[in-house]
């Protein structure tokens, strides 16, 4: 709504008040709410970059970051699977270092823009036990992360960064992290709107379209498509209505689920089909093309979002 149109509506509403003696009208309430609403953060959400030297991935990712730089975002959220794949049995340390070198070279494009990360399942190198690059500590070092899960405040919003990589079951929190999470949400229960980011989706419908269901039985969706502990999350959210938005990736597909006043965005992969030729002859994975998501967060706890197809 244009400002002059809003002022006209306020004027009409004021006239209605004077004539009717009423103290408020729906039009006035709506107009006042619009006037008070203010964008406090502009964010880029990247996920599943899977950076690698092959397929011209570094230059293509730099082009993506150049576009984000032009978007003038306040914050970049990286949703995990930052590097192509360190977790396979045959991967040597030299390859892991090569992948991280590609990442560090790429993100020079947005140097100076704050970036927060979560761990993806392909980020950890499990073959070098005892080495500084081994497991989660190696990733924390490469991404300069304070912990494998953490929270922070920015411009009136509370952000919770989760680690979905359970030691035995993908797509859930271990007991220690779960207790920390519940306590963190409850401490903020009367405060700021909350945005949660995980690598695996807390709740998504992409698991239905990306699975191979038994034609005579129900869809079988693993914890890598929906958190196995989602019902526990929903119970916490029902008690804490300031949880507004949950971001994820992992599936390389794009969807939006709205349930019990919480929005779950599973966003498409920045790498698309792992930078390789996909089902469109370029890099789409099941019609989801490489991209990132722009989010505007507002002071009233609302938000809007747009998926940017940066190679389209």
C-alpha cells in the first residue's frame, strides 16, 4: 500500500470515528498496524552449496554471492552441506582441504557480511580420527562456529541454530542438545520472534515426492526428510507462540509448510543437482533450480520470502 493511500484511509477512518462516536474501526486498526510494521533484517538463506572444484562450481557460486552482495543483505544463513562430500569412506584429508579451500576462496565475495552456519551431514570427515579436521570439530574450525548448536539475537529477532546430525539417528537432537533447545526457547518465551535453522527439515512435504513409496502402503519418510522428533518440537511450539519460522535444506527441493501458525521453509539447493547437469539439462533437481532465499523479517514478527533463481 502506498503511503498516500494509507493516509487517505486513516483520514476516512478518522471521519468515521467522529461521526459514529466509535473508538476504533477495523480499517484504522489495520492502517495503524501497517504504519508500525518495519523491516528490521534482510537475510539470504543458502543451503546445500556442496562446493567443489569440478563443474565450474566455484565461479558459479561466486556469481551467486555477487548477486547476494547486490541484494545488500544484513545477514547470510548457511544451512549446511557446505562442501561437496567429506563423509564418504574413500575421502582423504587432501580432498577435504581442497573443498574447504574452494569455500574460503568463494566467500571472499561477501567478506564483511555476517554469516551463520549449521552442520550438514556431508560436511564432516570421519576417516581421520585424531586429526584436527576430524568430525564436527574440523567443521567448526573451518566455519569459525562457536559450537555445533547455538543461538543469538539480531535486531529484535532470536535465532536458534540446530545440529540435526544425531550420532545414531539422522534428523533429530540428542538429549543434551534437546534440553538446551527447550531451555533456550523458554527463556525467550515472552520475548522476540524466533527463527530456527536446521539442515534436515523439521517438517516438510518434500519427503513424499522424493521417496519411493510402496504402491499398496503408506509413504515411508525417514528422519532425513522430517525430523524424527518433530512431534516434540510441535509440542514446544504450541506452548511458545513466538516461534515463527523454521528454515532447512538437505532435500534440494523447495517447499513451504504452514502448520499451527509456524512456517516451515525447506529451500532449494544453491548447487541444484550438485552442480552437475540435472533433469533440465542444466542443474535442476526435480524441477528445483539452483537458488537461494531472500527473507525480510519485520519488527512485528512477520516475514516474507522469495526464492532467487540466480542462474535462470
